[in-house]
C-alpha cells in the first residue's frame, strides 16, 4: 500500500510538471513556434526519457513525427471543408518486443486556441498520457496488443491532425479501437460522453476497469444530436477510420474554457489523479483484451450505460433495455387498467395544474376532488405520462429511455408493495418513509443528470452567439426539471394532512426569486480570480478590399470588427466604450461571400449581430499573396479555375457562385463541393512550419454563360488570420483591449479580407 501511494504521488507531481511545462510557452496555435517547435521538442524529450527507462523491459517504444497534408469535409457548424498542410503529429508506438499485430489508440491534442494557454483543453490530457505511457512501458508483463499514443498538434483547427494520422499514417491500419481525451470545461470528473458506434464491449471494458467511473448514455445522445455546438477527434476516427472508441472530457467550470483563465492552477489535484487512474486502467485492460484482436466480431448493437453517483456504472445491451422498457410500460398499463379511478379527468387535472401552478388549488376546488383521491390520481397520471415518454424513446431506439424506465419501475413497485400498508394505516410515518425510500434511486439519479445538464449547458449558452436566448432555454430546462421532479411527490403531498403551509412556502420562494431576477440584481459576468465568468468577445482589426471583374479595387475599408458570443451583445460594453453602439452595427451584404466579413469558421448563423468601428488600415509584415494561375473551359462544359495562395498559418476561403452557376467539383476532400447552411462554400486552411504555397482548383458549371454580365460567375474571397507573432496586434487594437472591462475576455487578432469576382 505504501509503495502504491508513492507511485500515485509520483504520477500526480510528474503530470503537474509536464502540464506546467507545456502551458508555460503560452497559447499554442497551429503554425506558431510555441506549438510546432517548443511543445514538440518538449514532448519528444520526455518520450526519449521514457524510451530509455524502459529499454531493459519487455516492451519497445517507437517514435514517429508525422507532418501530414490533406483535406476533408464534415457536417459541423452547418458543414464546411478543411485543408491542412504539414501539421504536427507525434505518434508513439508501445508494443511487446516481439511486435504486435493489433493496436489500441490513445489521443490527445497539444495545440490550443489563440489567446488561451489551453491547460485543460488539452494540455492536461497530454501530460496524463505521458505518465500513462511511462507506466505501461515499464510493466514487467508484456501487453497482449500494442498501444499508439498520438499527441496531435492540430485539433483546434477543427480536427485536422487526427485526420492526417488516421488516413495517412501506416500504423493506422492496425488500430482497432481508440480512447480520445478532451475537455468541455476545466477540471472535475472526466465523463464518458460518447462510445461506439456499437461495439458494446468497449463500454463493458470501461465499466470493468475504470477506477472512478463517470459515464452517461444521455450525454452521448445529446452530444450526437448536434444540440451542443462542438466536436472532437472522436468524429474523425469514427467516420474516416471506421473504428470504435470512447470519448472522455472534463466538463466542470466551462465558463473559462477557451479563455485566458484556462491555466494549470485551476485544474484540481483530484481531477488529474482520477483521470490518470482511469486512463491507465482502461488502456491496460483494452491492451490485454481478447476483443481488440477482432473487434468486428463484437460489433453488435449499442449499450445503455449510466453511473450511480460516480460509484458504479450500470451497463446492459440496448436490446435488453428495449425488453425491460416495454415490460415496465406493460406493467403500468395493467396496473392502471385494474384501478377504478377516472384517468381522463385526472390527466386533465395534472396537465392543467402543471401549466397554471398558481391556480392549482382553485382548479381542484372547482373539480371537487377529495384529497386522498387526488393523491392517487396524481400518482396514476404521473405513471401514465412517464410510461408514454418511455414508449416514445424506446420506439425511437434511444438508449436514454432508461431514465423514464427508472421513473416508472421504482414508483410502481413501491406503490404495489405499500398498498396493504396504506389500506391498513393510511398515510402513516412508516408509509411516508418507505414511499420516499422507494423513489430514492430514480430521483437521486435524475437530479444527478440534471446537475450534469446545467453544468454543461449553462456555460455553453454563454458562448452560443447572439441568436439563441439563454434565459428561455434555461427557463425551459428549469420548468421541465420541476415538472419531472414533482410528478410522484405530488401524490405524497396531497396525502398529507395539510398543504397550505407547503403551498404558501413555495409561493413565497417563487415571488422572492421573481423579484430578484426582475430587478437585475444578478450580473452575469465576473472577473473574480477564484471563479471568473467572463463575457466572450472576438475583436479583429481588419482591412477589407473588394475587387471588380476587371481586377481593379472597387472599395476598401478598415475597422475593428467585433463579435459578441453571447446573447447580450454589446449592451453591457456600450456604457464603458460609447463608440461601440448600435450606430456601428453591421449589415450583411448578400452579394459578398459570407456577408463580406473575415469569419475564421462558418459560425455567422450563431453571431449575426456584429459591430464595425472604423480604424486605420492594417499592414501585416507577411501579407497574403494571391494569384489566379489559369482559367479554362473544359470539354465537358465547365470552367476550371486554378489558384495559388501564400499567407499566414490560418486562412479562410469563401466561394459564392452567382445566379445560374454552381460548383461541380474541386480539389478538396472527396472532390464534391459541400455547402454550408448559408448556401455558400467555406474552406478553412491551416499550415505548420515550412509549408509550400497553397494550390487548389475548382470547376464551375454555368447554365447560361454570359461572361459580360456585371456579376460574373463567382465571387472568391480570402481572409487571413494572424493569430500569433508580430502581426497579431496593432496599436489601435491594443488601445481598444485596454478599455474593455476586466470581466470581459476579448480574443483578438489582425485579419485581412480580399474579394474578387470572375
């Protein structure tokens, strides 16, 4: 035990040291020296130490630095295409010295978004992976299979490096499953929020091996529904590698995710140790498993899985869940069929009282239902409504149906077991205690799920743009929570001797909080170092240049382009910076690609309210060099245009065909142009160090060729983003940043926008 404690402490302190070293260089955007040189060299240095330490053991360690180039299209943020050139991957292959035919993959990313040190996203995962690699490499017993530890250097550019590995690296063909380590918050427990597709043996492996389990199939189905505007490398390995996996992420304190506050000191000790314990145990279990050798044999159906307060994970096959769900629903209908009450009237009572809570007492008085009968009716209707939800979710093959199943099975069994007690003694103390105990497990688990939902969604709604009203979303969630939690307890309340004090208390609480919220007492942002909740703002000092068909400049302007990534817009900023007001609100120019502004990702449908404050022209020391190399008509009636671009490590290409013109093919992805939600084409480009010029082409089909018409065939626009280095800041940008309040986090950089018509 003493030796185990010492090894755990070494794991923790060494991981902290790795984390501090990685984040000490500051933000690590793709293409920066911090990402491509300093972090890569540090990781390679640590891996060489591990290789030397384990040289005499039963394992071999092979290191490969990959610099892939490629492109792909995905349905993310409405759909867009990504192109990467010479991004960085460090792949470490750990296997028995005799070799391994099958490989397990563990993935983290060491790059970060601009302006954030990225401690939780995702430096801590890479630090943990280094220690897990060290522990596995020094096992005295050889692993059955090999493990590839992939430290990928381009995830924040929307999953580029993982695509480069899984589609191009020779080791990828041997990978049978993966674990992806991510973050949607800073610290806390790392939750399993995606598994599969199918391959229930992976969930069973996690259940069997994880020391501190935390998993929910509800999270998986919510995330994969697209409600949360985020994605991980899980998608790449699943869609392009056709391999199953497990996705884990930190979820707590998402208010500081992707901000300057994401620093090592904010990640709790327990979070790091727990993550290390879990990942080491699960990886070791999978690397020793029989299933990994031929995972296709075990690819049958999904799993229902959920943990009980982080102590134990319950998991069973989805088809077993379907049987259990329908049996619970059938039992409910049999129970209700045998009762002599009138469910139609009761249903009306419950639903009406839910919708008009304050008038419930009056409604019940008018209906003239006795209290004891009313309690029974509330119970029966709650059971009926939960059963309806159970049947609906089960019929739609949603594993989340286990939640209404628990809310049907436990209350029904409890009620049946207590029927005799109620008939003999009425609402006795014993009856009350046993009734509440019977509802304990489903209610505690449901409240735990609600906590997870609010833990994730509350911060996310603070970065979901100006079009989604967070108050409405949260109010809806609160209302649904109250309805769900009150369903069976209303039965208990109306069996009590008196309800007036309870109703008076609830009414008082409602009135007090209504007044507090209405008077604006709760300011949503704070710069308190112990618990910051910053307002997120993006500011680009940009110069826009618009060219006509003849190539001449038609118009040009410069300014500070400001995006608010929460619903309040600039209303809290305007009193402090009066120039940023509605008089400088931007409008979309429909004849320009993406409204004529330098979006770095296709998220304009989330942030339609923008501000553009005139400012001097920017002069980057590394300006974009753009050239149309050729324009020719093909024998199949299209016009093929070939371009060459040289610029910074982050650029966006926008294509907007004009009337009667469509893109038929291009040099990106699988060759099929992919539209975004706005009906335009968005290509995101990034490169590492020493990347050559960017060459690409597309073919445009014109139904009615009129080359002399004013609008031409297509508008092509480039935006260049200077996320780091000497071109990232200007005097005007720095002056504006100094004026922002401390409770605002302004992610800022210089950009340019050039549009051409052809």
